[in-house]
C-alpha cells in the first residue's frame, strides 16, 4: 500500500469535549477498506490533549505498511473551558505515523464539526467519591428493583424494562459488589454482545460502571459485537445478549456474566448478585465520555483503558488450533459439496465470512443473512426447524445443498442439517463425540469425559459407555459443565437445546459445532475422488444409529403461560413424584423411578436442586418436565420425551410417530391442559423434533 500522495487527503476535524476527532471525508462511522483513499491507511485517529484521556487508534489498513498506530504531532493546545460547545479553535495541522521512518506528515483542513456521542451526564444528585489519575468517579444514588434474578443464562427482560433509568446499572453494580475486589480491580474484562437493540447504550453504561468500580481495562468487540464463545475464549466478562430471544424495542434484552476461565457465573455468584440487587443504594460511575466503539483502538482515561478489538481474530486463532483447517478447506472447495450457513442476522454474521469464506474457501454466497441487525431482520434468532425456516426450505428443497447450519443470537447454539435431513442436537453431540478422536486434531490423544444436560437424550451415554469414558449428567445450563472441564474430567458436552461444545472454551460454541461436523464429513470423504459418491450427513447419522441404537427425542414448549397455572402444575407433579414408587404402571410403561433432579457437583460439592421432574421407565423411556429459566414474560413449560430403539429396522420413523404413546402419557400425567389451558404446544415448537 502506498502513501504516495498524502497531501491530497482532506480530513474533517471536530472538537468534542476534550478530544479531537479526525476522519477522512468519506469514512464517518466505521471506515471499511472500501472507503479508504488509495493513498492512505488513515481510517481515523483520535488525538489527545495534555492531561486528558489519551486515545491512540490502531489503523488496520496501515498494518500492511508496518505502521500500527498514529498520533498527532505536535499535540494541539488545550481546549477552552467551555469545550463541549465550542468550535475547534486550534485546527490540527499535521499527523505523523509512529514506526514510520521518516515520520510521514499529512495535511488536512478543518471543516464539518462532527456529531459524536455525548459524554455521560452524571445524575444531578450524584456526588464525586473518588478521583484518581484524572478519573472522576461519581456515586449515583439508587434504590433496589424487584425481580432481577438471573435465570438459566443471565438476566433477560423486555427492552422496555431494561431501559428504565437504573435497571441495568443496578444489576451491573450489584455484580461488582458481589465479587472479591481483587478479582477485578485493575483487572481485565471483556465486553461482547450480539448486536441487538439497546446494546450500544448498554455498552457505554457498563464501561462507565466498570471504570467506576476500579476495573483496569475493558476489551470491547468492535460495535459492541462479540459472540458468547469468543468472550469465553477471551476469559470472560459481559455478554449483552438475550441469546435466541428476539430483539428490537418491543422484544428482549439480556446480559450474561462469564467468570473465571470464561464460564457462565455459577449460582453461588448469581445468588449473591440477586441479593445485592435487593439492598443496593449507590452506583459507582466513572465520569468519562462515551467511547466510540466503531473503530479499533485504545482509549485511556487516567488508569482505565478501553480497547476496541476485532471480535474474530483471537477466536479464529483458537479454532485453528482445534481443527484441521486444510482438511475442512479441502471439503468446502470440492465442486461436489455444497455448504450453506445461516447467521440469522445475528452475531455469527460477523464471523461467518472471515471463517467460512476467507479462511476456509466457502463461496461468498454460502452465507445467508450474514449482516448482524439490531432486530435480527424481524426474525427470531433461534436455529431450529421453525425459526430457521428459510434455511430448512433450502435444504429440504429441490437440489438442496449437502450441508446446512445455523447459529443463534449470540453464536453459542447450532443447528446441523444435511440434504433433506435434520440432526437432533442430542444425536449431534453423540456423533461428534464418537468421531472426535479421528477427525479433530484437538482430540487426537483421546477424550477425557463426556457430559450432557439432564433432559438431553441418552445417545451420548451410549458413546461414553462404548469408549469407556467418564460420563456426567448435569442440570440444564452450560454453567454446570465448567467445573468438570477445569478439573480435566470433560472434553465434549451438549444440550438438547442446540448447544454443543468442548473444553476448548467454557461455553457452548455454534461455529465450533459446525466445524466439528465439517471435520467429520471431510474426514470420512478424504479419499473420495471427484465424481465418487460422498458420505452424507444422513449417512453419518444412520450409521451411528446402526451402531449405537436410536434415542427418539422430542421437546414440547408451551411459551408464556400464566405463571400461576404453570407453577401449580409443577407443585402437582412434585406431589405425584413423592407418592410414586418403582413398579407403578403408567399406561403400558412401568416406572423405574421418579424424582425432581438434584445435582451435586463432583468438583466443588455444590448442590443444585429442583432441576426438573423426571419419570424414568424400566425400558429407559423418560418424560421430563421443567419451567424455562430464559423467558422474559410468564412461564414457559418444557416437556421432554425420549425413548430408546435398538432395532435398526425401526430407525427411520418420524419422531412424533415413534413417540406418540409417550407424548400422550406426558400430557395426561401432568394434566397440562387443566393447569395451563393449552391444547397444543406453542406453534413454533410443535414440529422441530419431528423432521428426521
Ligand atoms: C434454555 C435451554 C438451555 C440453555 C439455555 C441458554 O434454557 O433449555 O439448555 O442452556 O436456554 O441457552 P431454559 O431454562 O429456557 O430451558 V442460550 O443460547 O439462550 O444462552
Ligand atoms: Co445463545
């Protein structure tokens, strides 16, 4: 890249608060390489005034020229005292590149005052409590807010609830008050999100409260975007996401907190946070301006630093250590293999092109809905047969591609499809586990153990048994896997809810699952010559069933029921459990046992009780009932139904047909209709386990 004609660059400058912003004329917002002037790598540089926050911007396009940072030289004079409203009084006249020899002067003229996010306005009744190295910290008075209890995965409510004055701030402050200060003071926190509505405002609040509580540095994904697995890979922090729940002003917002080694905060912490939300009286907020999250770079405020980073690069680097990328690339570049990935306008939109297209050679048109949008394009970013219908129609359509996959809002879920074929998540984790050692370099020396959430089907159990591996059954929610991984007891795990992952990080990982499947298909076809018939997704699954038997599985969801009826149903079922005994007849099934699942963590001994009511029958069939912990309104009842079929001649049935008697039993035992008034499961979920 040349810098042959720097004088031709005309930059606009503007004075906002205590900073100068400099942009090339056509690069407002985040400048992409296409908006760059050919003569320059200059995207944006933010200058620093003496005694004010320092900002040095990385200039991505300048990397190839060996130039990493830019700064203003000489520093401009301090602004007038009423700086926030005054026009730029001392236009910046030259810019030099560091590491560039000799320093390269750029000329530009001052014009166009730019609008920038306004600085935080501390509440008028707040008081300054601390000032260190130029960082003023205000104490903002607040009052407890009811109902801020963390669910299965973070705190989720309607956007309308979160935007209430201190709703989010209270929870964030309660969180800092719950942690030992040595865990975060002067420490590093990551801030990611799925790009949904309200993330931008939320990010600024979180940054200020983190600074107010003494955090040393925040790493933020550009535009506040970073997937749940990428945040986990970076060792944890905040994720602004309500995951698969829809987004937009009328829908959901959420926040998750991942703690040491990047795993979702355990209940011991989330319980403390909840306790603190009930007694909170002040929020510590740093009095700093909003940080521009649209450009990569570092901003210092006294001893607090915000660095805006590329959300993909470190995560991709990690994945490259897990998988055989050349093997996968070989598959994706075959003319007889067609691949399609649906990012559902959610966070994996930011990952799909760099990973699947740029790195692995998939064709650019193999990415569907690849631009993250605040409302997910009016969609429901939940990768299942109902909400990823566009993708499903393509795979089930005429001449469909060979492989299809989708991921959810925050990139931790996955759905795997073959041509005209759906892989149930419970089967998916079992098949990945059975093939991992051969097809995935990360597992080449063998697996440590396997685990699934309690309602997930027993397909994985059979793999653990055959491979003679440690096996664990944990409650619903990824937070229960982390301890086992940290203790070296667990390599691969999954949930029936489209979550699959391994101990490469401490979260489920949608892109990892897609790459795991591509690895299996690539490995099994590695010796196939062009023109030879390839082993397909459905071949792999059917072969697995033939070896291990098939666990028919289905989940029925009844969304947003009246809480009262749903709770009464659970009380009724608990009572039934307490009265039932082995040998009781339930239709044609004989009860082995019934209980309300309790889990004792084998690593730290912590106990999680009331994790789902199960009726387990003598032939291994199961019916499980639980209330969702991720909804934002009312109560969602989930019923899970499973039956094992060892006979290969009976493996090709529709799950709804195979499970019909057990489903009827599940509905009658629970008296679901009487308690909730629901005749049918919420329409969206009625079919997603039925397509095989
Ligand atoms: C659901 C799933 C659970 C998953 C959780 C978070 O929880 O059932 O398996 O771990 O969502 O996934 P619940 O309590 O609604 O059943 V995510 O992608 O929303 O972070
Ligand atoms: Co998710």
